[in-house]
C-alpha cells in the first residue's frame, strides 16, 4: 500500500477498521490471525481478506448500515406515516419486506461483485411472498424469510433501486404521493446534488390526494409559477412526476386516489423527456451517471473513514471514479481503492485533523 504522512494503524486496529467497514461488526478469527501474524497490511493479504469478507453473509452489515443511511431507509422499519385505514395492505410484514428489498439487492451486488450501475439500471430485484403480492409478481410463495431473486422484474414495473416501494413510500406523506419528495430524494440521495431548503411560508399542497381539486401535477405547475420556488423545483420535480405511476405505498397504479388518470411523462432538467422510472434511468444514464458514481464514491469513503471528507481525500475520490470506469464498475474496485489508501491504513495526524472540510464534501453530505 501507498505511503503517506501519519502513523500506520496497528495490525489489530487495521483489522477492526476493516471489519467494521465491511461487516459493521468485530473481526473474526481469520482476520485476527492475520493481525497476530503482522501481515494484514501486505497488499495481497489485505485484498484477499476484502474479497473473502465481501462474500461473507456478514457483509449484510455494509448493505444495511451504509446504504440504509446513504439512501435514507435505515429506520423504515419504524415508519408509521402511512394511513393504514386507507391502505390496509400496508401491514408490518409488508413494511419489513419493503425494508429488506434494497438490503438484499445491495448485498447481492457486494457478494457477486456486480457493477454498481446495476443499482440504477439493473432489471432484477428480490421479493418474498408478501412483497411479490404487492408487486403483482405471481408464483412466489413461502414464509416471510424466504426470498426469491427475480431476474427480470421489468414486466411488473420494478428493477434496480429506483422503483422500490420503500423509497416511494418513505417519500410520500400518507394520503397522497409527493413528486417533490420523491424527486428530491433522487437528486440529493442518488445524484448527490446540494439543494437549499425551501423559503419560509411556502403554500402547502393538499394533504389528501382524493380531496384535491386538481391533479398534483397541475398543483405543482402553479407552485412553480412562484420565482422563489421555480429554480430549485426545476432541478428535481420531474423525477418525482415520472413516479406518479406508483401510489403512496409504492403500488402500481393508473389512476390517482381521486380516480383521475395519472401521467408519468416528465421534462427533465436538461430539457429531454421521458416517462416512468425507465425515463429517469435513461436520463441518468445519458446525462448524470458521473454524478451518481462520484456521489457513491464520496459516500462510501466517508462511511469507511467514519468522518467527513477533507481536501486531502480528493485524490482518493478521483481514483475511485477512475478505477471504476476502467474496471467495469465492479463494487470491489471501490472497496479495494479505499482500503489500500493512506487514509484507511494510517492514523490521522494532528495537522490533518485540524483541516476544514472541503466545500465539495460539505455539499455532498447528509
């Protein structure tokens, strides 16, 4: 591994840092044995351990803790904003299954060393019987802890992270959808945009879609007539409007709660048009893929180091992106670049700890 200012971590400290990064848990016997032998910092040994650990079931810790916080679903198991009288299908079993779906997909990307772009463009997902019923996917039976890998979920309006019901539900206020919240989630969490908070005294949209005089699409168009709102909303509303084919609990729909036909056509920030989650995927693939890759790189490095990024971390972020592009975007490329970096292998010096955060990281943060 490369040299840098700062004192190298002790073998046991390195084992612990690696274990809590990839497993959110303490080192196992094999990792501790390498620490005792003093060879864990050797590149071949270190990368061998990384590959072993990514295939281990305990890598679920990375999928849950890192992705759960990055994509803001970590506490969905306690989510209670849904009106269960209006949406009786949303019971505790479905809520738990919604939480589990992204964890299963992300863990498969980690363990199978898939492309990180599969998170956005992949056609597959994971369901149990409860979630399959919610999605209209036939022939899935079994207990709640029995999960099936659906290789092509496209016919059911699913595939990859974007149309997962956990994100559609957590970004809906209960009795209606929220194109604003859903679009903001895509822009901020997925693409890493920094968007200022709304100005004070912004008029509220109706709380119940069924009682609204106009479709949300038209209400939002009126909202954007306010110049103070227009510039920011132009950056993300279109993403949310494309998801109007999904109701407040992520259910596929052709009509809103008032019985009006829903439209999923949207004009994206660069003026291109698209429809549904496939339209959002195509827009990102054509125009914003680098933003996604940079955001993922920054978020994963921040998580691995357990601190905000500094100006001195920028070369590692750049290397993560460059190596991803050169190596088929495999997830292991991100992890290997991080764990062989001076930032991961060494203690931070007093001089380094006193530096301020970079503006670039500040805007990308949570």
